[in-house]
C-alpha cells in the first residue's frame, strides 16, 4: 500500500482529527444527497439525465467547470509542492490556470454550438460514423479508466493523511463506501445531480481557499513582501537554488526538459480531458458556454493565486523541518498548516472537504463514461433501448460502470498509479486537441486523418509512458524494482506534435474528401444553427438531446422538446 | 473511400458557408483566435523556456523578494483574466449578432436562406 509504505524520514501523524473529520464528512454526504435528490424529479429522459437537458446556466456551469479539475493533487498536494520546490512548483500551478484558456478560446462555444452529446458526435462530423465513434470511445474510456483509478486512490491518501486511518482493510473498505455513495449520487441525479455536486464543491472549495489564504496572510499582517521574505529565509537551503527562483526542482541537465515538457503538456491537455470537455455540451447555448468557460478561467486564476500564497505561506509559517521534506510527503504540509492555523477543528473540516473534492471528480468522470457507453458504445453495438426504457437503460449503465470502477479502483489501491494523471492529460492533448483543431479549421480533414491522429497520439503516448519513470526506475514507480526506463520527459511534448503530424499525413494520404461536412461544422460551430441537411441520417441522430435552437432554449428551455423531436424524426425517417 | 461531393440540390450549410455574412463572421472569429493564440502560447512558452533554460534571467530581482520569475507568474494570471474578458466582449459584440443572423436565415427555411451562391 503506497500510503502505508512511506519512504523515510518517518511521518508521525500528529494532526489527524477523525473525531471531527468523520462527522463532517457524513454531514457533507447528507447535504449532497439532499441536493442531488432535489433534482431527481426533473429528469424525464436521457437528455435530462446525460446533459441536464442543456439547461445549465453560465454561472452555475462556470462554478462546476472551475471546480471539476480541483482534485486532491491540484488543490491539496500542490501547496506542499510549492512549499518544498518553490518557484518551479508555482510555475506548474500557473500552467493549470493557463490550461483554461484553450477551453475558452477553442472548445466552449464551438463545441456547444455543434449540439453534440458525446465526443463521438463531434468526431463523427468530419469522419465516417463508425470509426469516429470507436476512436472517441477508446479515448474517453482509456482516460476514464486511468483517471478513475487515481481518483479512488486519492481517497485512500486523504483517509490516511487527514483521518489517520492506516489499516489496509479499513482504507479499502472506506474507499469502497465513498465510491459507492458517489455512484448512488450519479444514479439518482445524473448530470443535473453531478452539476449540483460540483457547484457545491466549488462553493466549499472557494470558501476554504479564501479562509486559508486569509489566515496565512493574517500571520504576516497582510504584508505579502514579509511573507515572501520569511518563506525564503525559512526554506531549506538547496545549493544555489533559493525558494523563489527557478531551478529548485528542475535546475540541472535533462531535468530542465522534464520541466518544460510538464509545463507544455498541462497547457495543451487539461481542457481537453473528456470529463471537463463534455461540460460544455450541457450549457444552455454557445454564447453561454463561452461565458461560463471565461468565468471559470477567472475563478481558477483566483484559486491558484491563493494556493501559491498558501503554499509559500506554509513554509513561512511552519519552517523547513515541519513541511513535507521529500516529494512523497508533500501532502502532509497542508494538514500540518491547518493544524497550526486552526487546530483539530480545521484539520477535520478540511479532511471532509478533501473527500468532497475527490468524490466530485469521480462523479464527473462517471457521468462522462456513462454518456459514452450509452451513446457511442451502444450505437456501435446497434443497441437501442426499448421505448420507455431509456432512463432505466442509462441508470443500469451507471450501476454497471460505477460498480466495476469502484471495485477495480479498490483492487488497484496497492499499485502506485500517480503516473495516470499526467498520462491522461497527455492522451487528451494528443488525441482530442488535434482532432478538434483539424475538424474545425481544415477543409481536407477526413476519417483516415482522424484515425491516425487518435491512435498515433494514443500509441506514442502510451509507448513513452511504459518507458518512463512512472513505470520503472524510480522509487515511486509501478515496477519500482526494475529499471527499463529511458524516457524522462512528459511524453506529451513529443506525442502532441506527433499526433498533429500524423493527422496531417493520414489525411493527405487518403482520397476521402467531404467539403460539405467542412461547411457544416464551420457554420454550426460558429452559429449554433441546426437544419435538416444532407447528413441528417448520421449526425441528426446525434441531436436528439435537447436540440440546439438557441432562442428556443434561452429562457425557459421548454422549446427544446419540439426542436429535439424534430431532429429525431428526421433521423429516424431515413 | 470515394470522394463525396455535395448533392446537386445544394446543401444548405454549404450555401450558408459561402454567404458574405458567414465569411465575415468566420474571418473575424479566426482572426481573433489566431492572434489570441499567438499572444497566449507565445507568452507562455517563452516564459517556460526562460524559466527552464535561462533561470538566471528569472532570478533577477525587481524589488524586495520579488524577482522577474514571480512577476511573470503574476502577469500570466493577469493575461488569462484579460484575454478571457477581451474574448467574451469581442464575441458578444462582434461575433454573436452575426452568428445569430446567419442562424436565423438558415433555420427559417430554404426559401429565405441567407444571401449567397450555392456552389
């Protein structure tokens, strides 16, 4: 068990406050249950369940979108990372805020305007339907599997660090319970419920970040200069590398390329991760999707600016010996800081919030995978639920996918799977980004180009990951005992440009050309217009969730049935 | 795969695509995306490369404990907020009204489609 086999120096958990954390977690679980149950009645069909009927307003989606990527590593460990590695970690944290930009500029309004439900719907607009849906399902489910495993593992880390739980059986049992409760939320509330959960998580997380920042600043009389000076003075000396200058973590030789590659991959990959990407689909209309992505970017900037202050503040407050002093212990800095600032009460409350953030990520992942299975995979298998059984069908998928994931995640707990997060980001950047860019802007793009980009990007990323330090040749690798590593950098630095190149080659080497499809995706992505057209049979089928008429949706959202059904009729008539 | 060509009766998206209104919309949208991407990625990758390969430059002090590196982080935060804000405003005033026009023309039906030639 990773969390129990702590590398030296020994960690003596003196701060955990289970007597506060457990009741606080239960209270949060009950609140979320009530929030989710309240939306259950409004779910009448698959469109409601999978995309909240595209009725999510820009404000709520902005909160949900900003909250979705805040997980244990990016919200809780990052402060310890900053405390230990200083500027290099601050730059990594900044790259997460920069990553929101691609969502604002490229994804939000364009993808919402297409009226898609799944990634497969987007891919199918510029390629033959079957290979497009297969490629989209492979990408979505690969990322889902990796991300879910590490998300569930994060629950075990939280329970160990914040709740002081350190028996393997206890951890496995608790992860099972938290995972299954989250599955229950998704089962009840679908996308509206997940959105509620994420919005609640956003409010709580923002509150916590604001409180921590304030408490840290109070220690320095709101004098940021004094905070920085103290952090610098109290941090451990490390050669020429002081805390506030670059190079502390990645200052030497090939490490510098590792640093550059990580900064690159986060910026091009994060916004394309399917469970974030699909949030764009559920907003009321294209302009609202754009607004929500823009606001989400601003919220994320505020959160991460504060987290940088908290991170530097934790070494300033605690001193060099009391933060996590090695990489594997970065996650003890924040609980220790919380203990220093607010005692057991704060440690317990933050532990409960940590569980909430991770459960929120799992819920967002699960609804994404279920959408993919219900639409793309079932379309590939030629399965259609019997009329009147659509909701039962999608809920059954939640149960199957959810339970398999939780059991699989618990089984994977003893494996050191931290490599799965950067790998998911790389895969998203090396598959979804090139396809979306080519689909929107390149007239020639076709099925072969899509296949080459997706499978080439996926295969090259995976190949490099297998030979990276996440798999072998490092203390915290999956196969720590062996060493077959020869890749140090984050694979996306190579695989993302390679996927663009392969997409180009695949396209020009194939004779397929569909100018009308290019005209269609350009017109639709910029205007949100939907008319029955040439491709009604393949793409019209895609539109049956909530339709896409903007005027119709704006305001009360009642008109969507008319619009949606009209499209469905068009497609079924063929 | 056989080359597909638009059917003779004219695909309405193709007609809309070649309309003058849509071409203006497309040009505006892509021009903004292009310069925004150049500014944004140019800024970030230049900064990343400096932090990585010219750390001494970023260590240069600008006042108190603040060095050029921290200033770069601060300006990056400002850039995200500013660029998002600019794009939202540009899209609201310069893109959405045109898009709405094209969409209304398209969805009203083939008889009152947007002005433009069918290829």
